């Protein structure tokens, strides 16, 4: 006969904050006192349905549990016991969160069904009800309150403000991908206005290649750590930081490189909290690229129905997002790619006219397809210079985002006069110069993803120590979608 245990409580924290902890199937050893240590088997993600956590209780018992369902929309998860030294049989448990009316508190409902050996019904019922559920409610409250305890008062140093061990990837000499070397060091405590983040995923962008090659030595003096964006969990915060607490899932991008590491302190103004539905891998793959797509189409291109948009590297991280978003806005979308395989992916993401070229020749095809482009989004650089000018329509605008083929030769004014063309070289950080601007644009990116305007592009993953392999892969022109480093 199955028993049923049901317990509910109110947690004085917003639902997204509570869910950020509970959706991590391997977080319970951080907040539940009965758990000694825990790990996810098979190196799977701790929010992957089907993953198994293997943990030891402080009384010596061992349990293996499997995540059966996880819904960010319903804030609900279900799991079962696969194997245990505790005689709980056919154990299935469900966690459900709901927002309390005022929006700042969370209703937590926890229930389970199980059977027991004869004569142990009451003992095991009380163990689950009191030792697991009721104790868990109290433990999580205390865990969430640690964030308030860590807030500095009167300039006092936080108890956790210590250096932490970390791994990072360093450029000691400019050059090829092999110049990236992994090493161990310590991460300094967060300073005034900073948050320290345990990074789980790090975005890889072609800009990092420029830094590694030494094209911008003032931005990455040697020895230097590349990387402009990452996502993870807040470990602690420095003085004068509001709105961010330890345990918050966050992502950031900033104008100072240094993201190729496992732990980093960054200004809080660079940071956005992640909605529950956005994985850290997704955030690291999309944040900088999605924000770039947003300002390109919204601010520079003013793209709308009928706008003719030419996107170079249309199967790349930025390219796929721009193609999909521009198509949803009603634009005529053209794109260049270097292979038939990339052409198929670009079409699936909204690129109507795909031009396969490996020699940077595309202007004639653009003119035949649509009579010229109103907007060219170019990361190719100097090899595409003359073709871009020929592909543009009258009053067209050329946006230079990068220089994969080499630095762009300066454009003489006469090159633009012939068709009243305009040219710009924007930097994403100038479009998210304040926390409000960053939050607004990030919300548009997450909303576009949730609403189906954007499809999650393919993501290639490399470990942090394999950063050199990731760069070599990026420079091979064989990548489709986004690359990230996992820490």
C-alpha cells in the first residue's frame, strides 16, 4: 500500500530566486543539512531530465535519484528513487512552486508517494515529512537569507571575501590558437560595486581571436585573459551592490576582457539575472550575439517590411540570429555562407536567398536577387570590401562588425558618394552603456527566444582547458552557430 506525504510552506523570496535553487538537481548538498555530498552521474547537466544524482546522507545512507520531469513554465519537477539503502520503495516526489499574490513570496508544495516494509510505515513517514520536507523548508530559508547576511554594512568586509582557487586561459604571447594556455591561480574577492561569479559557460567570439592575435594590444596587454561574456552563479558581492544575491543565476558582458576563467569578479552594472527558462549555456551563447542582433536591426538598420538585408557568415552565431529576427520583421533576407551544409542551416533560420561562396564574390548574386541591399552586416573584413560596395543599393548602409579576413582598408569618401552610401563600425557596449539599457535589450532577446522569433542556434561546447581547440575550430570556417567554453 502506498503512503503519501504532503507538506507546503511560504518562502519569503521571489519565485525565480527559489526556483533557481530547486531546479538544480544537484544543489541540495549546498542547502539541505541532511545531505553530505552529491554528484550527477555521467557528467550530465544537473537540470537535464533523466540525469541521476548520487548522494550520501550525513547518517551514512546512500541514495540515487533520477530527475523525471522539469518545467520552467510551471516551476515544477518530479523525481524518483532509483536505488537506496533507506527502505523507501517506489518513491516518487514532486516539487511545485507558485507565486504568492504579492509577488515577493513563494508557495512551495512538496509531496511524495512510496511504500515501506511492514512495521516501518510510521518511522519512514515521519522521516520524509520532518527530516526531509520540513527540515528542507527551514534549510532553504536559511540558505536564501545568507545573501542578506553577506550584504556589507558600514563598509565592513564580508565574511566570504576571500581569494578562491580558479582556472583561467592566458595569452602570454600573441599568435595562433596555441598561444592560449590554461593555468591555475586565485580569484580575488569582489571589490566595491562588483559581484564574484562562479562561471559555468563562457561565450567564444571572433573578437577573442583578434585579441589573441595581438590586433588590439592596448585592450589585451600581455599576459592577458580573453573573453567578453559568461554565465553562471553569483558567489558573493562587494560593497554597494544591490539587486544581486549569492545563488542568483546571471550572465554578463563587458568591455574589458577576462572571461576565460572559472571564477571572476565583474562590475554589477555588467550583469543581468537570468529568467528560469534560460540555461547558462544558452545565455553564454546568445547574450552578446543577441544584443548585437537587436541593435543592428532596431537601431542601425531600422529594419521593417521590405528592407533588403545582406548578412555575411549567415550560419554563424550572430548571422543566424539576425536572419531569423530580420525575417520576422518582414525583411528580405540574403546571406553568404561557405558551404552547402551551412546554407541549409541558414535557410532553416530565415535566410531566403543563400549565396554559397568561398572566394568573397557575391555582389552580382545580390543585385540579381533583390536589386541591391539596403543593409549589409559584415564580419568578413577587407576581402569583402569591394563586393560590399557593389552589393549595396542606393542609400544603403554598411555595418562593419569584424575583420575575419583581415583589417579593413580605410574607405575614402568617394567610395560612398557614388550611391549616397553610409558606413558604421559599432561596438555593442555603447548600446548597453547603462544597466537599464542592458536589461531592456536582454529582455528583448529572451522574449524573442521564448516567443519563437529566434531559434536556439547550434552550440558547440569545449572545456575551458580546450580553448585553443575552440579558437582553431572557429578560425577554420567550419563552425555553425555559437561556440562556448564550459567551466
